[in-house]
């Protein structure tokens, strides 16, 4: 009944965007949005970025309330860095296949098999896994951080095997990889990608390193979401085939409106190239979250302190 009432309340608001902006001012709130959010939320956000940029923005904010329009592990990172602030998530069901596929107990058991190894975890993991890690990385700084680890140290890399494999190629390090992957980046079809390339021979293929290796081998440029955005903005090409979650295209179009941006198709007739978790957040849920200051992300203080250590190591090297 409450959900229906909330839905009815929101549908009666004549200008939802303006109401969200009013609530932001009243709550002294900041909205952080990932590039993979729907365009309406991106346009409401105070800051848009990839995982690293949003982690840094969360650390620097002076707002009383942080509304994180992204997925659960990102909001956890904001809470780890800002324990005294209220951290809101529009929909607590906004999870992540990578984080879900690497539960803390299994990660600890895996790590225990290699007691002398350095554990490096992609930021797309739970606070529990972060707390068990030596370093946290993002797709934009993973190569740099792995290169900073002494060459005589064995490295465990979790949870994304595709990113880990790409980092191995860039660094020459032989790492043991957790066998996890992103459900979105695993859906892209090589056959369909090549068909689009045939139709647009001058287009450059740009890809996120979470994609599978055969697609990365065809890419003209590989990088984080922020790096892909910058490449489109600055490169001389006029056409780009974008092999990552298509939410980033909204910002690409704003930065380079004269260029043609073609989303890479998934394997099948579906919207599988859109992250179902990211799309759980909506402007209506953003409004309700700011209005009610719920749902809040809470965290055990001991867990937060332990998870903070590898994140601070990442930020120091970034």
C-alpha cells in the first residue's frame, strides 16, 4: 500500500526534476551518478563519473547527504569514505553480478590458499571483500597499481577475469584470476560487432576491459568509461562503435554532438547490453529517497575501517 501511495504521490508532481533539486537544497544533499545511469538521472546529478571518479567525489563532498545513483558496492564505497554522512541508494536491489559472484567467505578461502600473495580486488566487489584485500583498483588505475607491486610478489586478482586478463597483458604479470565476469560485458556479440564494423568501416571500436578477449582484440582503444569518453571527445574519427554499457553514450553525445556513436549489440534480440541493476534507479526513486532519507546504507564500523585501508592505498596511488 505504501509503495502504491508513493507512486501516486510522485505521479502527481508537475515538475519532478525541480522537486528533486529543491530537496537537494533542503537536505544539503549531493547526487553522484555513474555513467551507466539513465540519461534523466545523469542530468540531475551534481557529479557524473566512473568508479574512481565517484569514489574521489564522495571523499571530497561536504554535503550532509550523499545520494548514490549507481549500484550497491559504489554506495558502500561512499559510506566507507564518509562514515559521518547519510548515504542513500534509490533502490537497494541495485546490485552487481561481479560483487554477487565473489562472496566474502569464498574469497577468504581462496586467499588462504596463497598466504604470501598480494590480493588485488576490482572496486566492483562488496565491502567484505574489500576488507580482505591489499589493494582496490578500478579499470582506470589497475595497470598502474599492479605495476607498483614488487615483481617478486604473487598477485591474486578478483573478481573480474576479463579485466584481470587485460591487466596481465599490459603489465606482464602472471596473476591468479577469480573466475567472475560482468553480465553486461559478457553479452556483446563478436559476430554482430564485425557486421556493424563492415557497415561502418571507418568507425573506431572502443571497448571497456571487462569485455571478453576476442572483442578486445578487435578494439582500436580499450579503457575505463572515463577514458572512453575522453577518447571520443578528442579523437579525429567521426564514428565510434561503443562496446560497453550504452548509458555512457549520453555523455559522449553531449561532449561530441557531431560524432556518430553506435552501441555494440548484445548476443540476442534483447536489451542485455543495458545493466539491469543500474536501471533499477529511476528519477521517481531518487525523489522518494531524498524525501524520506531512505533507504540508507549502514555499515559495521569495524568492517568499514578494514575496507578503508585498501581504498586509501588506491587513492594514494591514483
